[in-house]
C-alpha cells in the first residue's frame, strides 16, 4: 500500500519478491476489505487517480528502491 499498488499488483509483487502465494494475499486483502470498507474504497479511488497520469518516476524509484 505504501507504493499505491492495486490488489493485483500487490499479489504479483508479493509472489515474486516474498514467495507469498497470490491466494494468501487475496484472502488477507478481502478480509481487510470487510473490516474497513471505507478505507479500501478511498484507497482504490486514490490508486485509480494515480494511474491516470504517467508518472515521471516509478514508485520504486520514488521510495529510493531500485
């Protein structure tokens, strides 16, 4: 969430870099969504807004990662 990734981006990234199966990420995401629906609605809207415009740097570079 720090990198403003969508649910699918989170699933792919965690699978690739942390060897966490996508179903685990999906299950946790869905449970968190149930617990705090308004947060996830706002987060989803924010991610959608951020993805409308091309960014000069990608999120990884923005946070000092390469």
